[in-house]
C-alpha cells in the first residue's frame, strides 16, 4: 500500500468540491479566498469580479478555475 505525501494530503484537504458554494450566488465555488477575518468562496464569475479588490489583502487565493477548461 502506497503512502500519500504530505503535499497530496494537503491538496485533498484544500480542494474545492461540488458541495462548496459561492457566497455571492450559490453556484459551485472554484475560488477560496482566505482573509485575516475568515474565508470566502466564489464561483469563477464572482471571483473575477472581486479579485482586484480582495487579492491585495488576501492571506491566500486558492483558484481552481482551470478545472472549468478541462475537456470532457
């Protein structure tokens, strides 16, 4: 049985799922913004809309919008 690396475990812990919903509209979240005061989740649309305002003060900007470009 193979062991997961710490990076792989951390990635699983931080990955957004279909249960994570945009705080602005309720659509599936693809962006998690960590601020000193807490976290916000955004869909791709609302994440792009608030990026310029929030990114300078964000502790972390976790962006999974590249998943939207994957061909099925």
